[in-house]
């Protein structure tokens, strides 16, 4: 079985798209980073190191210090698929992140995005 293309893509190559999507809607890079820290447990320094090292998505999630247990509260549709119904664990993590960035770009309050 071949890996999905996104798994082997550098996280750093997609990160600017997350930031750009947020900034186009009046949100900030800092908010994107806050979402990433909340979801994965990376510190800001660790996140910057990940971006510098150009690690792929698979490694990014595999090495995440502490995936947030509240991420299971993330519901909804992304790319035409309900995130809570995605069976492949890595793809679900990636889609959770996509959904959070979508919510940010749609103007949702950070407390709601971070399921507080």
C-alpha cells in the first residue's frame, strides 16, 4: 500500500498556507501557532525547529509531544468528509488540523476553536 502524498510532504511546505489562509481573514500567525501547540503539545521553540528541519507530516504527528485529548471534540466536514468518521488515524489528525484552521479563518473565537 502506498502512503498518501500528504504524509510525506514537508510540514513546513504547508504551514505558510495555513498562515496565509488565516491572515487573509484577519487572523494571525500567532493564532495558527497557538492552534498547533494546543493540538500537538509542541512548544513554540519545538514548532520552529520542526519547520526548520522540514520534517514530513507523518513525523510531525508521530513525534508530537502530547496530542490533545480534547481533539476528539472536533466535529464537522472538511474536504467533503466528516472528520469524526475518518478511520485512518494519521489522516484524521491532519484533518483535525485542517478543520481548526478553517474555523480560525471563519472568525470563530479561539476559546471555541480550542474547545475550552
